[in-house]
C-alpha cells in the first residue's frame, strides 16, 4: 500500500464507521524507532493507552518493546499480546489494590509511584505476598510543555507525580519500607509535544534532581523520561514517521547520566497515530445558513479528540475527485460539540461518499464510547484485507 492511499473499493464492501490500520506503516515506524533506540541502548516501553487493539499490540510486542501501562487491564492486555512482564512498567495516580496485586503476581519490571500513600500500599501488599516490589519515583518536574492544557502532565498544578519540594520526605519513607526497592526516577511532561526545547528543559530539570540524589550518595539504575513526542496532524502523507532521531538526540546530548544508568522512554502516539484512520460514510449534505454540512455516520463516540480538546485531524473525501468546497464535517451525536472540523476544503461531497479522518491511530479506537447507544467501531488491518 502506498502511503496516503486507501483501498476504496474494498472499503465499500465494509460497514462503516470503522478504523483502518496500515500495518506496513506501523512496522516501518517501529523499525525506525528500534534502530534509533538500539544505537544508544535505550529501552522503549510502548504506551498502551494510545491504542490497545489486540492485533496492534501483538505487532508492537514482536519488535521487542516493553509496555507502559496505566491500569490492571492494560497489564493483562500487554501480557496477552506477548510483552514480557520483565519489560512492563505500571504508572498512574490511582492504582487499585487488585491492580497492584495483579502486577505483583506477574512480577512486572517496575511500579512508577506517584505518592507516599501509594508506596505504602504497594509495600503492604507486597509484604503480604512475601515479595519485594521494584519502584521508580514519578517526580513532577514542573516543566511546562507546549501542548493543550488537557494533556500537560508535568507542571505543579497537575495531579501527576511527586512534587520536588516533597522529595526529602518521600525518600525518607521509601528507605523505611521493607518490601519496596527504589530502582529509578520517572518523569513525563505531557503529550503531542513537537518543540524539542520542551524536552531540553526536562533534561535540565532531571540533571538538577539527579544532583540532589548524588548529594545523598544515591544513584538509581533507571531514568525514565516518559513519552510525549508529537506527530504532524496537518500533513500525515508528508510526515508519516516522527523524527525519532531528533527526539532521542535531545536526551543523549543534554541528559547527564551516570555510566551505570539506563535510559527509558515511553512512546505511544508517535508509534501508532499515523497508521490509523477512521473511515466514515456521508449520510447527508445539508445546506446551512452560511455553510454546508457534511454529516457522517461517525461521531464523537468513535473519535472524541476534536470534541474533547478541539484537536485537528486532516479530513479527506476518498471517493470524490470533484472540485473542493468548504464544509463543516459533523457527526450524528446529539451534542453541539460533535464536530470533526469546520470550513474544511474537501472534494465535492455527495451522499454515500467515504471520508478518511487521518492520524487517528492514537487515542481513537481506544477512547470510543457507546453514548447514544451506538455500536463501537470495528477495526481492520491492511494485512488482513489483502
């Protein structure tokens, strides 16, 4: 399959809406990522929250990545897909007891801990099993990322991580807990970050925090800088694979690691976003007062990102070669926010045309809901259709 093209005749045989994944592009993306991480002995853990499609997870697992999970069910899905427990990290501010116990039973690599109460519960549950849990302290670095406020995670007002001012207290308690072992530090400043300066700022803050630990004669084995690398939503055909080299080079050039330390990253969106598209059918073309509406049979229940935080996705009419006209592209849901895009230049639209909403491989299918009692969208992989 050529990048940016779709098997439209095959699509006409399928019931819409559905997600379509170009697995050739996914594999090319994974190959590029793995080549860059292997150069520098970096360990990558795929952020399962971005896309938990079983077949997608299996493909990613086959490339040797670990898994970054934020729920017990994500851990289950990762293990079932073939990710080894020894490469699974478990993050999240609200880990339930059953989730912690499940992770302990499967001897995962590490818990990324975000509070003192969480560490105490992990210690208690591990002690009951006569086990020792490996933990990393997720520290809130108070570094602002140039991204939407809903997906920033590394400034003081966010719910995530341990405040730098509390480190002394946290470290003291950690050393008192008999059934946890501190093996790392974890950081994450947000998602869809395209300005490398943001990651340079993170490096500077991590260096400062490392110095704080060095002053106390502590060198942890693992430094995890999270994920966050963005993609190009406006031009998916021209930039189908993110610049992993530039991203990794920032950390190699600006992060001061001890020779004994291993660097970890947690890419999610950058791995899967560009390989996925939401395919929908035009139900009606409606003449508005000042615009035309292209009304699709897909809505915010299938892809919530535009409604949730006004996210942009490229929208294409893949069955029309007509002259372009401006349309507001909307869905059928009974909410005024059910809009994919306004004033889009799209090839002339008629009932029955197929639309592709691009760059939907991350935070698309995985966030779908059944609001209005709608069916969840199906998903197809290119390798299964041909």
